[in-house]
C-alpha cells in the first residue's frame, strides 16, 4: 500500500518473472491469460527494484495511449532501437516528435497515398512475376522472406523512388541482420553495452554501415536530380514545419528514412504472411475472397476505384490483424505516479498494453481464436469500443503509415489471390513467436499453384 492509500497491483516477484519471461516468448497468449487468471486485469511484474505493468482492458489502453498520454513516454525499451533508427518519428519525444510529425504528416494524406497506388501495384506485380518459376515447378517458397522482399520493394518505390533490388542483395541482407539484432536487444532484460566488441555487435555495425551508405546515396541522388516525383523522400527534403518554416536536417532525414523502411516493411509483410496462412487453413474464406477478387479484377491489376469493391479482402485483413497483430504490444514508461483500475502505477516504471491479449479477450470477441472475417462487417464494427481493436496503436502516437499499410495489403492480397492459391503449408505454421513483432515461429514454406484464371 502506498502513502496515499492506493495499492500496488498484484503480480509475480523476481523469480516468477524470470520464469514467465522465458515461457512467454514461446506462448505469449497462454502465459498472459494464465497470469490474468492468477492476478487480475492490472498486473505488476517485479524484477529486483524494477517494475513492469501489463494492461489489456480497452479502458486502460485508452487511458495510457490517449486520455493520459502525456504521462507515458516511449521510454527505455524504445531507446534501445535508436542504435538503428536514431531520432526518427518512432523514437523521439515531446517537441522534437511534434515538429517531425507535423512535417511528415502531409505525405500520408489519403489523396497522396491513393496517387501511389499504381506504383504499389507495379512493384508488387514485378515481385509476383518472380515467384512464377517456383510456382510452376511446384517448389515451395519461404513465405515470410518472399513477403518481406515484396513489401521492401514496394516501400522503396513508393516512398523513395528507388529499386531496392538494384541496390543489391547487401541492403536486404543488412536490413535482416540489423533488424534481428535490434529485435533481440529489445527482448532481453539487460542488454550488453554496445562498446564491447562482441561478434554480434560487429556484425550489426557492418550491417548498419551498409544501410547508412545506401540511405546517404539515395538522399544525394535525389538532391542532385532534383527529382520532381512526389515520393516521401522528396517531401522530406522539401518539407517545412508549417509553424516555424524550418526544414529537416540531414541527420533527421537519414533517421526518418531508416524509420520508415523499418517500421513500414516487416509489419506489412507479416500481415500478408499471416493472411495467406489463414486463408490456406480456411478454404471457405479463401473461396469467397477469390470470387470477390475474380469478379472485380478479371486478371487486371487493382486501382484506387477497386478498393471499395473489395470489401471482403479488407475484412480478411482486419481479422488477420486481430488474430496476429504484427505489433503485439505497445510499450511506454510512466513519468509520474498514476492510477489505473484502482491501482497505483509508479513513476519510472515500464507499462505495456498488450494488443495481442485485448484482441483475444473472450468478453469482447466470442470464440476469440476462430478466424471469422464477419467480425469486421460494417454492422459489427459500429458498436465496438475504440480500444477493443488497435493493431496500429492509438492516441497521438498512432501509426502514421496505417492507412498506407491497409491499402497496400488490400491491393497485394487481391493480386496474390487473383493469381495464386496456397496448396501446401509446412508444419506448425500458425504458431507465433514474439520479438519486437509477432512472427511465425519456424521457417514457413508454402507451395502455391496458379488459379484457373492464370493457368
Ligand atoms: C500492418 C502494418 C503496420 C502495423 C501493424 C503497424 C503498427 C504500428 C503501431 C502499433 C504503432 C504505434 C507504436 C507506439 O505507439 O509505440 C506504429 C507506429 C508507427 N508506424 Fe506503423 N505499423 C504498420 C505499418 C507502417 C507503415 C507502412 C509505416 C510507414 C510507411 C509505418 C510507420 C510508423 C511510424 C513512423 C510510427 C511512429 C509514429 C509516431 O510515433 O508518430 N507503419 N505502427
């Protein structure tokens, strides 16, 4: 009990926290619900003097991300990602963040995103063409890797006007190495100081150097050609803060480019990966989606006008993001004492809102593990609490690329379903593992075949 009478929430002590942390990575949902049954809706895990609160009730999520967001900064965990993304939009705070967000926001205006649709569909089509030899030879493809290559290609073209494939294998490989390193660093209780010359640190530094050089080259080329294209990089280079008229510095532009590439491609690739795996496991849903797509597209690439004609594709994606939210939790740090659910939240402690758990709460989602896109029919969504579903976070720090991601994923999913059908999936595909994102636990290989339209 604290001096002002509010109690600390119940939760595991140091030993139990260490055991749960180990098991959690493999079975995040099972462990979370076991803890909720044991301790209740607001849980405080202790590790020595360190405290970490876990929340999932929509009203508590709303409190942290929206209503009292000023009390919750990104904090220590997100600080650890700065070795890669620096001070970009995802990791900055306060006035610096506000200035950056104001400056880049126009690039995410719906009209501007819509104007990128031909670029998205062209680069997606060229990636899907590359799958054809494997499909025709009935050779399995590594789905998460193929999807990551696709979304990286799309982001390169749509945001920076570059062909990432032309930049060489090194860039894609370095991205993979750097991201995996940061993922691991965020998940450990005490990260090893970067100044120690461990092989993993050296590998990370090499990868970061390759990425930095690629980003600098892209920025220089854009400056020299004075590119007239309306991609995100041109906007970043020319952007002025509407209030002060200031432009972004070179370092800020580098950090933003890295942030957008990293925040924008793996997340969307995972959404598409999970969607295809779910379709493979639910032939009735796949068939209905195929009928919708076939009737609208007749084998041609989708356009902006097609988006409202593909409502079921969007429902499939929404339900996929419920079951497998690529960003499975949102982490914060409390800067002052607060009260949530009648309990005391102490200043300086970590707070996690667990999206994955909220999205599986049986009080909100009957039969929560069942894949049912009808949950996102317009009549069903109208009455749901705002923070019952938040794959893109919420409040002022809500994902800036959410609309782009949904449009890209809806277009790409329609294009894939129009061409290919998943006929075989390797064992254990639906078991997720958590790191910064929610990924399939194993290497997932799928065998595709052409749909009758494209045979
Ligand atoms: C399915 C795909 C995506 C998912 C699930 C996702 C999820 C999220 C979530 C949950 C947040 C909030 C994090 C927090 O509050 O701490 C976020 C922030 C962010 N996302 Fe996304 N995202 C996706 C796609 C994208 C794309 C395509 C881009 C870029 C084009 C992007 C760029 C960002 C940025 C820059 C932020 C930080 C925004 C800020 O703090 O102002 N994301 N994302």
